[in-house]
C-alpha cells in the first residue's frame, strides 16, 4: 500500500509541474475508474495525504460521492456493529451521510476507520434493549463535530471519543442523555455541572483488578453519579464508584465459578452473556439477552469481605404464571442464566445441593469449590429499565455454611 501511495504522490508531484491543461489530460487520472480502485487506499491517512497534495485530483477521486461510498463500506465492514436478529443482520449504528458534505464525510470515515467499535456496539445494543435508543443509532453532523478535529479525536481514549459522539443519542428521558461535556480538561457526564465529573483513568493501586487489566483504549473511570428513583432525578456526590472501563460505566448507567467471575479480567467474555459490566472492587453485572429477545435480563454478582457472594437475577420477561418458583415463572431467563452460572445454577434456582453431590461434581468440574461460603439471592424483578426502577416479584435466598457451599 505504501508503494502505491508513493507512486501516486510521485506522479502527482511530476504532474503539478506541468501546465494546468496538461494536468487535466494526464493519463494517470484514467487509472481511477470504477469503485474498487478507491479501496486501494486502505488507510484514510493515505486519502488525506493525497487530498492535501493535489486538489485537482481529489475533486474527482475523493469527492463526496466516493467518500460516502467508502463510509458505508467501512461501517458495513465493522463486524462489531452488526447483530443477528431473527435470522437477519441488524446494523447498530450508521451515519446520516446523505446530509453530509465532503468535510463531514471525511471526518466520519476517519472516526470509523480509526479503531474498532466493539465496546461501543455493546453499549448501543444494551441501550436499545432497555428502550433508551432506537436501532440503528444514527449519527448526525452535530455528533461528528463534537470533536474539533482528528487530533482531538485521537488524543482521547478511543471508547471515550466514541461515547462523546454516541452518548447524546442514548436518552434516559426527555431531559437527559448520556452526553459528555468537557471543561478545562475535565469530563462531565449527563448533566453539565461540576458534580457530574468523570475521572478518566484514575490512579489505582497496582494490585487492583481493574489496574492489572487496564486497557488504554478503554481505561477505568471513577464517578459519583446516581439516579434517585424516588423523585426521578440525577444526583451526584453519593460516594465514588470505580468502573472497569469507560464502556462499563456507560453500560452501568443506561476459586469457583462466582470467584472466577469476580476475579478474572473484567474484559473477558463470559459464556452465555452478551456483555458484562464491572464496577467497585467486586461487583459485576452479566447481561444475558441481546437484540433478538423481547425482554432484558441480567445477573448481578456482589462479593463481600467475609467470602460471601450474593447473586441476583433480574428480568423483564413476562411471567408465564402468576405464582410459583422463579424458574417456572421466568423460564427463558432461567435457561439463559444457567449457562452463565454453570455449577452455581442449582444453588440459585433449585435449592441446596447435598454435600456428597457437590463433591462428586467438584471432582470433574473445576468451577466448583467447596471451601467458600455463599449467600445466593435469586430475585424475579420487573425493571423499568429507562429509569433503573426495580419492583421485586419474589426472591429465593440461600445462605449456606462454609463447608457445604460451592464457589
């Protein structure tokens, strides 16, 4: 590719020394025929360099029509921005490019091709499930221009830069969205006030899980933002929470199996889960559903200093019967959660497992650990996800002593 660009620049440099009439007739311009030629330039940096080098060529080769074509190709090529729903591919994000001029099209191509959108796709998909946005999210010229230029875009962690564009499209209600504000080097979220401050990439102890698994493009964040459901308002200053990453914060707002889930890298995919959210020292939420489901369900896991682990399963699945155990009222959620919880699932849904059975399972299943104490809570919850309000329908609470528990 660099050879192609170098040859092109050499021909352009030679051509620029000729009279203008000869420039327009130079046979080199005949090379750029058809749509495929445009993709010889695999890097948007190549296009920017050539646009700056020769304006007479860029009018035809890198005009609005060609950039629009490239933008749609680049968005469609991002596997993370597509999901399979009912046997068909659904795009999670696109650009309102019919309304873009050349400048906005070039900027859009830059942000799409600058890096993967996997983390932001998970944020958008979860927001869509919770009713906080319509899919696909459509980015406008105003969204693109939240960054003054490419230098400003690449100077921030990639996921934070993407969230700055996408966030205003994730609506909590008519007044608030996941919008980011910048003031003197600080980042504020949701409300443009000092108390709604996000500390991006805070200094963390070296032995902290989030520091050990820190990702530069999606670093940890610390914040004290809270939704007060009693009167429906956002407040700040109710203590500081540390999230595993920028994307984990965005999703949070919109020794055994449990020990592994709390101590493994917060970026590790979990079998049976579409995405995960981590915050605090030992808190994790595992989202079980995706765009193909008509409801939202997740597992909430909290670890405590006394080796107790609490597990709660929340769902908006419509109950199939008015009363009975959780697993009978919400069968699809139960089925999804069993995959994620593995050997812990019988404790959550089926009641206590006898110690001989547990030891036999531990002999063949490394996810079972008989040395820790577990308190398991399975709650059937109906969430108004837009406002994070939870009304419990029923719950199952298991407290097992240290010698007879799993995890």
